[in-house]
C-alpha cells in the first residue's frame, strides 16, 4: 500500500497514473483542505473535489476544476439577482456542496462525508482529508492586506505578489482518522507534484505528519511540480520566489529535504541534479510532464521504482 499527499490538479494527474499501475485498494490519498472555504454558506473543498472528480472520470480536464458537461443555470440567475459570482460553481457541482454541507451540519465529520461522496461517485481509491478540523490558508499580499486563499487564487487570479502564507487553525488541527495509520502502513509515500507551499505545506504542518515522514524519509519520494523553473499551472513558481526562495527544482529539494529522501525531476532539469543532491534529496530524472494517461502511468512507474516499491502489474517501460 502507498500513501499519496495531494493538492488539486497536479496531484490528480499523478493519481490517475498511479491508478494505472496499482490496484485501487493499494492507494490511500491524503488531501489538502487548507483551500476549503464557505461560499454562499456552502462548504467547498476544491482539492478534495478535483481529486475525487478526476479519479471518478468526471472532471473537466480543460477547465481544470469542476465537472465535465456542466451547466451554469444557478450562477446565471445568481448574477441576475446581484449575487457574488467570482467563485463559479456549476449546477451539478453545487449538488456536491449541498450534500457535503448538509451532512456536516448533521454532525458528520468531513472524512466520513468524503468517503460517502467517493463511494457514490465510484472512486475506488481511499480519499482522506488531511484533517476533520478547520484549517484555512490565508495569504498576505505585498500591499499588507491578508485575504483567504480563494480570494487570492480565484478572485485576484493569483495575479498579485504575496509576502506570507499561514494556515489558520493548524495548531489545533488533528490528523483525520486513518491518516497516521495509513502513513504507518505505507510501503512508500509519494508527495504529488502539487504546489509545495499551499497544497503540500498544510498537510506537512498537521501535527505528527512532518515528524513521521522525517523519520521515514527513505520511503518518501516527492515529484517536482516545477519543470525548467516554471509551474505548469498556477502560482507555485512565483510564490517560491516571493517568499524568498527561487523557482527551481533545487528550491523544491530544499523545501522537502527533511521529509523526502528522493526528488523526481524532469529531464529538462537534468543539469540541476547535483544541486538537488546538494540540497539533501537524491535526484531521480524522469519525464515528469503528464500530457496524457500514458505519460502519467510512465511517471508513476518511475516514482514507484524510485521508492523501491515492488508492484506486480507488469507494463511497458
Ligand atoms: P491546484 O490545487 O489545483 O492548484 O493543484 P496542485 O497544487 O495539485 O498542483 C499545481 C501544480 O501542479 C503546479 O505547480 C503544476 O506545475 C503542477 N503540475 C500540473 N501538471 C503537472 C505535470 O504534468 N507534471 C508535473 N511534474 N507537475 C504538474
Ligand atoms: Ca488547491
């Protein structure tokens, strides 16, 4: 059994590849909930939904969030009413949020609600929110103003410089049921190519997670979300620079060196392998861009090999 630490889109692509290689029951995914936010009184969990919809084969891969084949009747009418529509929610997607919010208000923990939704959507792999407690990522803009993560990411299109990130509630948050147990039983832990600051950062900050991984870093393999100094999507490259680092695989290695023995980097970053090793991670070079299912599967195989994780499904190399 392996454990994957996941944010949204980068993680979903990696997980689709892993699901080609391993039986679903051998994959436990721990998902960031720092991006969660109340929108129109509904509990939205963007990273959980991206992973869930992708693994269910229901995601809109072009848009990068939400469901394929959506309609937008509610948003259009909300706009007519003069409501706020900067955070777009499709009609079907809204049903997910109604279900989640309804169950949470009945007292069900997020981990339970997530399991119910995943089962209903036919997602075979286990999805665990990092915590059932409320953690909210807050972003300080260079203007000094502090905003919610979705305000920064969606409303401002992450088109502004930032000076700090913090995870409100993280000190009181406890790992969700199953999180520490899964880590304890994992033959390998994969840190998906998600944003190191705002997607993986909150998971590592949950009580006990960083310390556990540090003690087992030989089994932990991270995959760089940066390719040739750039994020394929989103602000990871800029965030690393704005927070005082650089946009490179070396910076990713510095970020993860205490918890991951190995960093998988793309072929285009091959010349940086020595610097990655100098920063404290063994460097493994692979094709790390997942254009399609096939390239995701090949990357998954490279990652599992790098972790020394034996799997039985044979396949092309
Ligand atoms: P978000 O929560 O939807 O923004 O998604 P994540 O945090 O999971 O992922 C964002 C990161 O995924 C970005 O920094 C991208 O560079 C990275 N990413 C997306 N696709 C790929 C890919 O095919 N390969 C690699 N290595 N990284 C990717
Ligand atoms: Ca996210």
